[in-house]
DNA sequence: GGGTTGCATTTTGTATACAATATGCGAAAC
DNA sequence: GTTTCGCATATTGTATACAAAATGCAACCC
C-alpha cells in the first residue's frame, strides 16, 4: 500500500460557481451579450460576491466571458468570424492529436475504441441521437487522451467549450448520419494502421463538417 | 471624425497585479515551485488580498501558477515532459500560423518583414544579442499577426509565456547564429512565394531548435 | 425637440473582518 | 528514541463594508 494515496478532491466556491455559470451559459440561461449582475448572481447562486468575481476571472480566461473594467463581466457573443477562427485552431490541434494518437495507440486502446464504435453504431441503428452524441464525444476524448499531451487536450477542450454555448445540435439527416458513422469507422482503421496522416485528414474533415453545421445554424 | 473613438485604456488592480507577478515569475524572483503567500505579496505589491487573488486566478489560467485549494497558489515548475508537450502544441500552432500567413500576406507586410530582417542582420553583424532577440521576437509576432487569427495568436502567446519563466536565453555560438539568421531569410522567401507548406516546415524546424536549447538548459 | 447638466441610485472595485483549514511545535505516550 | 496528540498560530477562503465609477432620469437651456 506504499505510495497509494487517495486524495480527497477539494473544491472551492469560485470553482463551483464557475462550473455552474459555465452550464448556465451553455444552456442559454445567460445569453450571449448579457451583462452579468454580481449582486443578482451572488444571490441566485447563494455565494458572496468575492468567490463569484474569482469565477468570472476563470470563465474570462476560458473565453466564455469578457471582463469590462468598471462595467463588469459580459457573456461572449461569438461572431461567424470567431467561429471560423476557433475551428481553424481546433482543426490544427485535433489533427495533431490524431497524429500523436496514431503513433502512441496500444492494442488495448484499439479494443476500447472498437467497443465504443460498436456502441455508437447501435445508437445509430436505433435512431438514438442523444446516446450517439454521447458516445461520439467519448470517442473523440479517447483519441485526444491517447495522444498523451495534456496541454493539447486542455487547449482543445477549452476552445470546444466556447462553441457549446452556441447550442448548434444539428438534426442529422439520415445520409449525413450514415456518412458520419462511416467516417468514424475509417478513423479507427487509420488508428489501427498507425497512419497518423490519414487520421489527421479524417479528423480535420470531420471537424470541417461540424464547422459548416455551426455556421449554418448561425444564420 | 465620425466613428473615430479614442477609448481610454482601463485597467484594474487584478490586471496590474497579474502583470507584475508575471514579470516576477519570469525574472525568477518568484521561483518555480514557490508557494505564494497572500499577505506578504499584498504588502509587497501594495494591494489588498482581493485583487491579488483575482490575479492569481488569471495567472493560473495562463499556466504560470497552480491553484491548490486551501493551500494557496504555487508557481508552476515545468518538467522536461511539460516542455516537450508545450513545444509539441506550439509547433502545431506556429506551423498553422505560417500556412495562414503565407496565404494572407500582403506586399506591405513583406516590405515590413524585409526591413525587420535587415535590422536583425545588422544586430547579428554587430554581435548585438539583445537587439537580435528583440527584433527576432518582433518578426515572429508579425508573422503570427499576418495569420489573422486572434485565437491562434493568443494561444501561442500564452504557451510561449510559460516557457519564459525558464529563462533559457542561449549563448548563441557563431555557427548557430549564422544558421538562425539564414533560416529567417528563408522564412521571408517562403512568405514572399506564398509557400505555406515550406514556411510551416521552416517555423517548425526553427522551434525544434529552440526546444533542444531549452531542454539542454534544463539539465 | 435636442442637448447638457446635476444628482440620486446602482453597480463594480477594493479593503477589511470573520470563518475555516493548514501548519508547526511542544508535550505526552509508547 | 519515535510517534501521536493537542493547541496556538498562520494562512487561505469567504462575507461584509466602504470607495469609486457608471447609469438613469429629471430639470434646464437653446
């Protein structure tokens, strides 16, 4: 049992408040462009203004809020240009993740991903969109984790989180859905072949599709 | 004069404190691994603990500090692995910046960069290392700006700032210095040729040299 | 009517006070 | 001697108070 620690996770009010605000932003309860009133929010969240202000700083760093001196914090409102910029960087990062994952993937990883792919195809067959998206997300997170670069993972996740506030959940038409599932199959194959370049291309193409979807829903 | 505003820049104590702390970390006055005592620092900076704590949150988001609940903030201590991870991502980002810059560069940009290159070569000829580095930095910032993606610029700059705390300023031996200057010349040529792939390769190679330097100074 | 000024109120920024947790050290137990 | 316990003190987390800046609205002037 030497060296086996079980540290108790510690959280503080700023962290909890930031998490809660993140959710409120993503759900649209705090709309893009909205000015955040500290007194109201502190009452609403049941914390004093001090941890709330720290939470604002954290969310500003994540790009979800913008801090306006003497005017307080405002929910970021993404323009089409912002979205393009974000996707441009995300494509680069996810492409890198694909290359790294292809060079670092283990047989155990592949087994796991194949199981997830099977699960996602079942959701697809059942027309179960929520579960399809859930597993989809898990697969991407797994690939990112196999890449083994925490800075990469964190950077991608932070950028991706900004886009969640757009709530662009698409209604996948059947043909597109079939195509997306097939793309995922190809990703696993490229991973199994340790073909980094191919996986990068697939991930970038996949992301470009998502970008088109997001931009369409912004009209 | 319509639409010509001259907004007065506003700053707050958390922002000023964060900037000051950033400098103290980079200069080594706050050493890697050091625990930051709020009372001492608030006295030292002449601010109360509240804006100081907000500043800590900002620096934690930048990766310069790590926030330990109930134990306060600690200056990040980069391992060799951290450095490799950071460079891995930075190479991807700067490579992307190179591609974008090559597709977006104007003749005016090229003129400016050629002037900067001439200035840098003069510093090189005079063995003027501080000015060489200063102009070097300006050139890279310019390329990044020409890429025209603020998210990319910000991401790269944030990652790069983490490495400054390592203070790896190398003593350039003559041959290496000559080589670096030549590489910069090639970058301008690639830009002028709007050859994104070549510029990406040059920037990534250049950065790999920097990475080797950093890792060597960490031994 | 439009523009400016003055003032009350609200909101944000910061300092201070109080509460909770961590740390350090001496004393007690083995 | 080593380990554990108890307690004082220091530090961090959070709430509250005070100060500074912003906002809104009525009154006044052209």
